[in-house]
C-alpha cells in the first residue's frame, strides 16, 4: 500500500506541477459536480451495508463507471480524437467486456452475483462503446 500511495502522490504531482502547462482550460470545461453529487448520493442510497467502508467502496465503483465522461465530453467538444485516444477507448471497452465475461463465469461456477458491480460495469461498458 505504501507503493500505491507513493505512485498516487507522484501522479498528482506530475499532473499539477510538471505538466500544468498542458492543461487546456478552454476545452476542459466539464462540471465535475454533475458526476460527484449524484454518485455520492447514490452511494449512500444504494449499497450493501451502511458502513463507512462500504459506502466508500460503493462510491468508488459508481465513480469508476462514469469517470470517462469528462474525457468523452472534451473529445466531443474539440471534435477530434487522436489515434492513441481511440485505441485507448477501444482497449478500455475490451477490458470492461472481459470483466462482464468474468462475472458470467463467476455466476455459473461460484453462484456469485454483485448487483452494484455488475450494473456499474455495464454502464461503464456502454460509455466505452
């Protein structure tokens, strides 16, 4: 976990310090509160158990399912997507499709079904398509 936290801090440093000049404020105008407020509310309303850890886990699952929207908004606003961006989106969609296959496999072999993860994953896969 120390390595994970270190990588997270380095990433934040790189975004806000080293690569600050690459920020395109003219085209990056997505209002994050349009994602954060509904996701926060939904994580309190729909979770497995009303404990802080469970609410935070549910929040992260819901947020992951819509986290691509600011990037898609910027691509649609600029009207262009670089080749690397389209490849990136394709492989994210493939990653989600493999997750769905994993859920089907686990349901038939272990009789395991997590409605929050499945519904959020399907929503995320739809956004990638």
